[in-house]
């Protein structure tokens, strides 16, 4: 083990055991895809370009409203979180950036943090503000809302916090701010829908005005929770209204868990792309609500269908480049293992979507051949793209099997010694 991450010779040593099998599988798949006029090398190159950010809070064990059961060797501060993110990137070669949450990750010297991340091969993705809980010493409470609060001084405090996040992010090289608020109501009549939305937009305009020229502003909708009757930013319609109202730098963020269970998320993605307002994703999976389960663990076909829309957009729109992040809560797994597996599941959905024969799909659509259209998607989805993902990692110096390589390394046991529990936790979920 080095000062950070794993020794590259150790990763190479672990890869040796499987490298011939991966090469054989890759060649076989390459032949099969060539029969469909697909160049496996081109698919691999696309996968190697694809990146998904790790949320700093994701490397700690999550929790529910009921309890949190901490794991061993959990990171206790942002520096230790970056160490874990570095390891994830080393092994998967798919996660070159980290998304910070303020104030959980606030430090006195941002240049030290930037340096610490950059040395570990990590850049800083979108900044996340937090006005859904009160911070120590804060003058006005967010119990009844933040950016839409009836009290002007509370709104101003929330605006100032978001501007602080931008200023902190600028020093780290971040290029975006994500705003998610818990504002809403628990009782019918508690808030005036229209007036609270007006107040929110007024606050957001002030935040927008503080954005540097090359920054983007993402707003994230969520159907419910913590408010259980109405949520201000409850759906993609409100999100789109906000982005259109604010201006060119404002875009909508889609968190896969923030919709009702039957909602067609891939169609929302298409609509936002068409409006030129898709900003990016918070990837996770869900069975019931905002479960924040691992990406692809419940409904991998939905994830594929989302990527099918993204590949369609990539083919038709110049510089289409949404920002991707994982947003999960790992309650019963080692967060490092969950994050690595999730990053690979997201890549898998992308690789499968790249295999869709779009000429056949369009022909089926234009002749109302529903079955052939569906089968065209299914054919791509059924393809085992693992050899492409493994080879993509291998080429870049990552691990053929990140989870096994991590387990054998003893990283977690080592961290358990170096990081005795402090009893507290700053992990959370949004
Ligand atoms: Mn989210």
C-alpha cells in the first residue's frame, strides 16, 4: 500500500490471474458485434470517456430515518473521504471526480483540499448546498423552509449559504452548483403554493446572479420527503419552469429515486433533452420511494432505457454532456464496494445502449412494428458487455475485478486501524 490508494503493481498482479480470459472474451464479443457492424473498440473508447462522480457522503455508511449502523474504518473527514474516492477511481477508472456537500465537507483552506484531491487524481464535481437542516450557530431556522421561507431574513441566509458554496467551489475548480431544498408542507393549507414558488424563484435569481460565467446551476426535483403533503420542487415540470425562468446556465437534475414508482423516467429524460435543459443525473435505484439503493440493483432495464435516451441525444446534439453523479445510501454494504459496483452498472447500461441498432429501431418505429422495436432494444440489453467494461478498465490501469481486488487488498482492515470510530457521522442522503 502507498500513501494513498493501492500499489499499481499489486493491481497488475491481481489482473494477471484473469487477463487471458478477459482477452478471449473480448475477442469473442468483438467478433459477434462485428457481425452487427459494431466496432467493439469504438464502444470501449466511449466507455473509457464516460465518467460518473462520487458523492463525498457516499463513502460513509448511510442510514435511514430509524438508525444508522456504522461500518469499520469509515472516513471521518473530507480528506479521508477523498482517500476512499481515490481507491474507487484507481480500481474502476470510471469515477475521476468527487461531489462535495457543504457544510459537511467545509475546510478552512480550500487550496489544501484541492491539492489533496488533485494529487490523488481527483477533480471536484458539482457543489451541493444544504439548507434542509440547521447548522450550528445559524441565526434563522429552516424548520419551515429555506429559499421559499415566509421570512425574508431566513431566505437571505439561505441565499448567502449558496453563494458561499459557489465561492468555495470556485477555489476547488468546480463548475456547478446543485440546489436541492426540503421546502414544502405537511398539511393542506400550510403554504400558499404560488406565493412560496415566487419567493423561491426570487431567491434562486440571486444565487444565479452570483454564478461565474462558466458555471452551471442544477436544480433537483423530488416528489416528497421531508415534507409529506407538498414539496416545492416536486416534479420535473416545476424543475423545468425554474430552469427556464432563471436562464441559460440553469439546468434540471434528474435523481432516479425522486419520482413516483410508476413514472416513466426515461421519457422525462427525453423531454428535458428536447427542452435543452437536462443538466445531469443522480444515479441510484429504488423499489418503493427514494430508497437510494445501488444503481441497477432493482431495475437495470430502466437504467438501460435512460441511457438509450442519452445515446440518442449524444448522436443528435453537439456537445451533449450531462454531469453524472451517484447518489446512494449504503446501509448494509461496504460503501466502497457499492460505489464501485454501481459505477460499473451505470457503465454497463451505457455500453448496452451504445449497441442499440438505431437504424432498425427507427425503421420499426416508422412502420409501427412495436414488437421489432422492443426486440431491437432487448437485443442490445441482453448482450453481456462485461468484457468491454473489463477491457476498458484493464487498458487504463484499473482492475479487471475491482471488488475482488479491493477485498484481497485488506484496505478496509488497514483503515479500521487508522480510523478509529469517532461515534459521529456526517453522512446523509438527498
Ligand atoms: Mn439526489
